[in-house]
C-alpha cells in the first residue's frame, strides 16, 4: 500500500477452487501479511482467530473450508459481540465490589447481602444468556465451544456464590475467597 489505510480490514474471503478433485489445493491454513512500503511486512490476518479479553489473537489454524467447489468462505477476524458483552461485565462487577467495600466501611452491613446477591445473580443471568445465544446462533469450533464452557462455569460459580451466601451469610469472607478460587480454576481450564 502506498499510504496508510484509513480503516482496518478485519474480514476477508477465500473461494474454493471450482474444479472437482481440487480439495487438496484449498487454502485452509494461512497467515495474511501486509506492507505499506513493500519492504517491511506484518501479519494483518489469519485463517483463524480467537478473542481473548479485549484482544483478537490470530492463531493460524485450519479454517472451516467446505468441500463444496466454488464456494466463497468469509473469514471474520473481529472480536465477536458476545465476547465483548462479557468483557463489559467487568464494569458493573467492579462497581458492585466497590459498593460492598463502601457499605462495610460506613457500617451499612444490611446492604451487603442485597448488593452481593444482585451482583452475582446478574452475572449468572447474563452469562447464561450469552451461552444460550452462542449455542442457538450455531457458533461452533473449538474456540467458541471452549469460551461457551468458560462462561457457563463462571455463571454457575456466581450462582453457587449466591446460594452459599443466602444459606450462610456469616461466611462472606470465606465465600469471596472460595469464589475467587473458582474463578481461577475456571480460567485455567
């Protein structure tokens, strides 16, 4: 490119060859490079990518290329919307935790219980909704399956926290430590 692009390109397409028996020649795993000066090249795309926190990581794995001849396959390297929604859950989570600390600091202990239950109940509901949308939307592949499982684990960890807290509110500190350990375990999977 002779000049800097005015916008990024996060999607591209490939077309399978039209001749019968040409399946072995399809581009199923590739790395797309670009240059502004034809001397220095950088990776600008890939056959596959995954969303990780607020980044899209190009993984260069096999793309889901159909065996049908002459078929156009769109490869989307953008962060998927469901992942972005989950990442934005961090904002109300931090706000709720700050509220818990503020209520404890000013002696409003009776407000801890509803704040904790609302926060973790909200997380459970939103994460389960994201999982359902992901499954119903037909999103497949190892990256989406693993992420859906990850969200389901986080959602049920939140639900478990609510159930334990409602049954034994005097163990709030132990519950927060246990919940944190659950999150670390789920993130490690």
